[in-house]
C-alpha cells in the first residue's frame, strides 16, 4: 500500500491473489473506533498481483488520522493500517 502516509486520500493497494479463485476483492475502510466508512468491490485476476486505486478523498469528512483498511476475497482477510495527513 502506498503512499502511506497519504496526503490527498489517494492510495494504491497491490493485492497478490495467489491461488484464490474469486474474481472480486472487497476493500473496506474503518476508523479506529471500528466504524465502517466505506466499502467497495474491485475486480481482481486470480494468480496475479492486482493494483487497486482507492480515492478516499471522495469520503465526506475524512480527516487526517489513522484508519484500517480491510481487504477480503473468499475466506482470506488482510488488515492494513493507513495514515492520512
């Protein structure tokens, strides 16, 4: 995930799909209190590295701080910390 910290709310995630058979990944953004701010689905290509571009600046009232990004596909879930300045 880069850039991290993000200064404008634009973030690129590189998702390695390995041997997943699903063709979509769900990306959710949470604040530190656990409140879900947004959730979107993105197409992925199984067995590759897929780049997903997030434009978080379109979320109303997203302030500088620490957020959690959850990436899920099938039964796989990955959590990453994102800093927005």
